[in-house]
């Protein structure tokens, strides 16, 4: 299984770097511009055993409805979009507001010869998205056997 990181929203960060630098406290520009961007890729663990693969993606604060998982041309793509309320109630004044919109997209190559596409399943629990990807029977390792020498 091959991991291909994609983040189609990388370039909008550069103009924001300069916008935030000139409009905010000089000592806080790194926090506002780089760390707090809306374009992050969640951490992923990939496990393999004899039966298949498990992809675990850390995505706390989301709900299962935020995720979109697609399989197309041997590529499994996981994307999510999580919007937060930007409504400001009357009388509220923020000195710092860090809740924001988050989106990401991750892709994985899944060869037809190895993976049983019809049995892929996903579950989101306790901030972790887990995708179970079973191997095809013919791709599973055969048990070792002794061969007699004649």
C-alpha cells in the first residue's frame, strides 16, 4: 500500500502569511499564519497483518458525517470538512478566536490484485477514523510447508 499525501489548499497559505503578518502583533504572526491555518493533514497509522490493512487517522472534534471516503481507480481518498460556527452573539467581543474551519484530503494507492474492494469498511470512534481494508484471498500469505528432498 502506498501513501500519497495531497493537500490541494496549500497555496492559499502564502498570501495569508503576509496578510496576517502586517495586520497583527509581530511576535504572534507565526501562530496566526502557520500553526493556525485551515489546511492540516491528520496523522495516519497504517497496520498490516495476514488478513489485511488498517488505516487509523487521528481526526478529533469531527463527526462521522464530516468524512467522505471514495475509492476510484485503485485510489482510496479520505477527505473531510468541518465548519465551526462563526456567529458572534450580541455583546460578545473576542480578543482571540481560534476555532475555525478545517478541511483535508489524504489518498492511498490500493492495488486491485491485493485488496478486496467490496469488503472495505470504516468506523469513526473517539476521534479516530479506522478503515479496515481486507486482502483478497489470493493475496494472503500461504503457511510455510516442508518440502521433502528426494
